[in-house]
C-alpha cells in the first residue's frame, strides 16, 4: 500500500525535526528542549520544564499538534497537577477526570482534541516531577473504546 511508505516518511521527518530542536549537552546522549512554549504554544508548561526528546513524538505544529510530550519540571506533583488544571482551563480545556495515585492521571478535552496527562515523581531530590502528555483527536459521539473497522 502507498499509505505505509508515506506514513513512515512523515514519521521520519517528524522525528528528525524534533531531534533538531534539542541540544546535546557535552558528550552525553540526553536530548532535551528547554523552551517548550516555542514549539507547543497551547500546552502551558511550567518555567524550568525540560522536554525529553527521546520520549517525545510530535506530529503537526502550533495548536494542531498531536502526539506525546514527556519531560520533567521542578514543580512537585501537587503543584504540577494544580498548574495543569488552572492553565489548561484558561486555554479552554475541560477536565474530564482525574485519578490520583503514585502516578496521577488527568484527562482533558478541547474539541476536537483530548489530552491525557500522567504526573509522577521524577526521582532524586528536590520534589521535581516527571510528566507525559498525550494529545490526540477526540472521537466524536464515542461512548466507549473506538472499534476497529
């Protein structure tokens, strides 16, 4: 099928584009973006947030992006959860559900997209948090998991 090569080419271009946004500190292999607002204007991340490019995949741009953003922030878990609730709310996102545990999950919607955010301890000292944000198109009229066709 012609769709598969096109999809692979687009995916490869997105990965190469995202990789070009980071920097290689010293001789290490960790790639991170320290100014995420420049690339994700509709995802309000706290100051000091570092995006981990090894765990991030973004397709599209500006307010139409979809994909996964992973990183760390100096905020503690409770402060990060509060930050997402307040800042996403200001951007028109509606909180659908929140589940708190060792790793807390929140789901937001802002038609035509949905976002699931996982917040967990980053490990180490200082109370920093790790997060993963997954943004995807919202399935309209769905009452359960989307069925394969």
